[in-house]
């Protein structure tokens, strides 16, 4: 092995790319809080003994800065630093808008 004369350092793959954060896709079930949505993610897993697919649901609190998500939307959330007691996720993108929300926007509101 020979020493190099220039002062370049080898870039490790971990330093080149940021750490991959966990992402989940689920349905928005509540938008009643300010800048917070509740996303329900359905997880399907084979039972260890019986090998039958078992569904389980889990709710995640996610930060929605613009309050853009609505109930029924399918969204992608990404793991983030703790933002409050329960919020550890942030809204990444809205995958699909709910058709129910589109009908409510089109109908004029009666006062």
C-alpha cells in the first residue's frame, strides 16, 4: 500500500447519503387537531404458527404543517424527531385524495 500525496478523504456510504427513515402508507382518520393528523396503518402479517394472514391496525400521529390532508385521504408518513408527546411522524405526501372530500368542496355551504 502506498500513501497518497493529496488530502482527499474517502467518502463512506453512510456519510454520503442521509439515514433512511422509516415510511408508512395509511388512511387519515382524524384532522381535528391543529397541524396534526391521525393516520391508521393496516399491517398484514402471517401468523407464526398457523400461517394465516392476520390484519392489525395501528394509529400514528403525524405533523401536517399546511393542514392539507383530510379525512379519508391515503397518505405517506415519514419517521421524524419527536415533535410532541405522541408525534414522531411527519406527512411526506398525499398519495390519493378521498372522493368524499371532493364532493364536499364542490357543494356550496349553506349558512
